[in-house]
């Protein structure tokens, strides 16, 4: 499980790629995570712009103006930024797509 330095490194790594970007699509592959993924999460995030990214403990917070998306890195300890669609890997549970075809 990632420790605070890894979480901070992840925050700094993804920020330049998604800060200020519009969320265009959400794909949930596995909704049974640490907390169940709400059925209406897509409606809460699609067409929202990332206002600010921050960290609280081991959680990453993505402020979209009307609320915050809380991300925990779980056991894998990673988020990946990809520029094009790649086949999902075993532990890819949620895809966030941003304008400019950036996927998280």
C-alpha cells in the first residue's frame, strides 16, 4: 500500500495533466471498491472541470466545483495517465476521460 510520499508524488504527477480539464467520460469497471461507487457518479462528474487537486492523508481530492472526487490508491498504489485507449488491465477499476483524450 502506498505511503504518503508516493501519494504526494502521484498528486504532483497527475496535476499538470488534468488540472483545469473538463471530464468527458467515466467508465466504471468495478463498482465494489473500498466504498461502493455511486450509480450517479457519471452524472456528478461529466461536463465538470477540475478546479483543484489536493491531498488529505492518503486520499487524493479532485475538486470539480460542485463537490470533490475522493481517490484512494488502494493496494496497487498507482494512477496512470494515458493518451489513447489501451486495453484495461486486471486492476483498472475506473477510467476518467478528460478533454484532449487524456485518460486517468
